């Protein structure tokens, strides 16, 4: 965005809000990302979105092989507005397309599952860029994901129940891993350019009738 245009648009946003944007951006990360594979229950996907915002994970990758994933504003509490969504719904195996894209970006694919020879959460190596895949509510991640994942992750459980609700599992995993990440010496923060791009996007999203205002500015 043109710097003069940005300065003009900033005039429509309070100092408090602009400072909040900068504060939040300093805690955002792309070292970890979340993948939602075929999640059809709106309240679950929305709760995961909310957790991503709360724990500073900027990107969510949404795979829609069978179901269309939707976000409930009531559950997400507006958090979806500040995150970057990447949807995969053009093919019958959108999971493969998603994984290929993530691997190009340097991510390892980690399937969250209580089965297999999964790594316990507290033992997980946080040094590598990781994409955590959460699967459909009852069946879990797909067979394709299990076969093509670079690793598996599970939350320690000592009760009779074998699994957690997806939104609860995501919150536990993200809280643990992002807390450890911020205490580490790993370079987990967004780059200066990434922060600039998101800041500009957030400024625009904060202004009512922003396109009309931009058109007026550019017509001068």
C-alpha cells in the first residue's frame, strides 16, 4: 500500500487501536500453523479459530474434501477477522494439495492423533516449523494424513476416554507449544514485511466503507 494512503487511512483509526495492532503483531507467529481437515461442526472450527488468535498463530489452512467449513461469529468472537485463511476445495484430494503447499513453505506435517506411535505433547521438538493437522470430529485425521505425515502428536491422558473434542485439543496443544516457543531462542516472530502487510490489512478492516474512502483519496 502507498505510504501516503496508509497515513490517510490511519487517520480513521484511534491511536489505541493502532497500538493494539502493533502489540498483537509482535506476538504473532508463522513458525506453527493449524490445518483443519474436513471439519463440519461449525462450533468446533470456530473455537479452533478463536484459539489460534488467542495464542498468536496467524494462519489457518482449511481442507474441504467432503464438507464446507464455516466460522460462527458467535463462537469465534470476531477473531476470524484478524487471521489469514487458506482454503483447499478445488480437488477430491485437497489434503494432498495443502500438504504440498505447506512443505514448500518449509513446514513438517504433524498429525494430531491419540493412536499410533505419537509423540507426547511435552516431548515435542518445537525447533522445526510445524503444521498441526486436526481431523473430523469422530474419525480423526484421514488415512491419507496418517500415511503422509512427518510425525504424530498426542496429549497425555490418564482417564477412560481416548480422545478430546477437537477444539479442546487444539487449545491445549497451541497453549503449550506457543508458550514454550516464546521462551525459546528460536526465531519465531513475523518478519518486518509480514507485520507491515498485516498491519495495513487490519487498518482497512477497521474502517467502515473503506473502499469508498480509498476511492475518494485516490481521486484527489
